[in-house]
C-alpha cells in the first residue's frame, strides 16, 4: 500500500516532519490535543491574546453545537468536496502547533476540499462564502485548497455573520502553479475567530495571500508558508482596521526550507477608539539549506485616536549567510503632521485631509489584491471605519 492509502502513517510522517522545524518561536507540532498544554497567557505565543475572550476555545470549556453556512461560487472545473476525517488528503502539509489549532483538528466532523485541476487557468475568482449563524455554540472547520500543477486561480474566502469559530486551512500549490488567496474577516461585532492557514509552495510556483480583518470582537489568524522545492515565491499581504474594544491579531511565519526561494510580507493596520488593540508577529526562518533566498517583512500601524495599542514584533532567524538578502521593518505612529499641513494649506479641510492620508496608507495593499470587487469593498470599508471617529459621512 502507498502512503496515501494509510492515513495513520501519513499523519505520523507529517508530524515527524514538523519536529524538524528549527525555529525557536515555533515549537514542534502535534495532532494530539494532550500534547498542547492549556495556555496561561504567559507563553510567548499567547502573551498578547486576551484568553478570557476566547469563549473556551483554548481550554475546552466552549459550548459545542455551533453551525455555519458555506456557499461556493465557481466554474464547473472547480470542485468542493465534503469528506470524512479519514480522508488521506487531510493533514498532508500542516500539523497543529498550538492548543486551539489542535482543538480544531480534533473536533471537526467533516472537512472541505476545494480543488483546481492541473493546467486550468481560471479567469474569474472563486468565492467561498462562510456565514456564521450564531455565537451560542462553537464551530470547528478544516479546509484543504489544492491547486494542481501549472494551474492559476484566485480564491476569495468571505466570512460574515456571528460565530465562535476555530479552523485550520491547508493550501497546496503545485509545481508551476499560481494562487492568489484573499480571506476577508468581516464578522459581526460579537464574533470570535481563530484560524491557522498553512501553505506549501511547489517548484517555481507563486503564492500570494491577502488577509483582511475589519470585523469581529476577537480575530486571531496565524499564517505560515514553507516550500516543497526551489524556485517558489510567496507574498503575504494584510490589512486590518480595529475599532474600540476590538482585538485583531495576525501571526506570520515563513519557513525558507529550500534554496532560491523568495518571500515578501507587507501588513498595514489602523486603530481608533478606546481599547482598540492590534498584534502583528512576523517571523522568517532561513535554514542552512536555503542558500540564495531573498526575504523582507514589513508592518506599519497608523494610530488615529487616543486609547489604542499596537504591538508589532518582527523576527529573523538566519542559519546561513549565503543569501541574497533579508530584512524587516516595523513602524507605529500617528498622522503625519507634514502631510496634513500640506493638504490643509491647499484648502482641504481637516476631516478630508485625514481621509486622504488613511487612503494613501492602505492604497498599496489594496491595489495588490487584484480583485476589483474586493478592492472596491475594501475602500468602502475604510470609508465606513473613518466615519466612526474622524467625522466623515458614511
């Protein structure tokens, strides 16, 4: 029998592979819930997260029985399957590396596998719409996105409604393939959403990811990438806008485990209102074998009002000096007084000047999304957020 015919053996192999991770910030993973201690908030991975607001997802005290509705808009060449836990395509590229991810792996009943066949080039984006139907019970999900060799696709995940949700997504990009994945977190104000997305990029393949978080009470998304072979490229983009009392957390990990690979991380966030809190943790591991790689990570935060907090922690872990380049940057600040003065000196009132500054701050990220309807929606969302505290009409 082949490995794919033996789910237990396949899971064991994936687990063994994860133990080889040399990152000091990303400990070995495990599919066993008992291998992940309940976090206390003192751990490096959890010190920024308000555990009391997780609705029991981290310690097993959650209320089970939550539901959600999932709808697919895609051409006939794209398939979406519901499969059982024993399907050999599950657990191939990712192993849970924290308690909530392990809880999600342990608790989901059926997984979804979204497939784009080899050599198929989609002209229109695939839309996978997730609607939360209430926050009374927890929902656990597992999604596999499988992009065949030399295929090209744009996939948009849209999250709306009310929920308490934890999920994992495995993204497999075949050799020579290209994927643009957009995930929009536009939940209702009471939603709690924790997720881990892991992508494996094939030889000479391209992966672009844009995470957009604008809704929910607490959203925490971990996103990681590794490379199956040389020549792969990954670009991870992010946009978030936190209002009063909202906690938005994004954790990035790029594992350069193959030579001649490239990555770029660019996240930008804005905060306004008392108690608004954003967290960005970026980490790039460059292994000894990863000669000739190039990587850069950047996070920029714009504080619009008093009472906000933005935590930003970039990291580089370098095990070889034979690289093209590696760097990181992090900035957090208020409005640029010179920009405001320049605009106001030309007859633009203060509210409009602030709007233009914020639009300029997010413009580079929004333009890179590449999906016109999503770009339009993001611009409208930024306008709506600005109307809350800057005094612009919604």
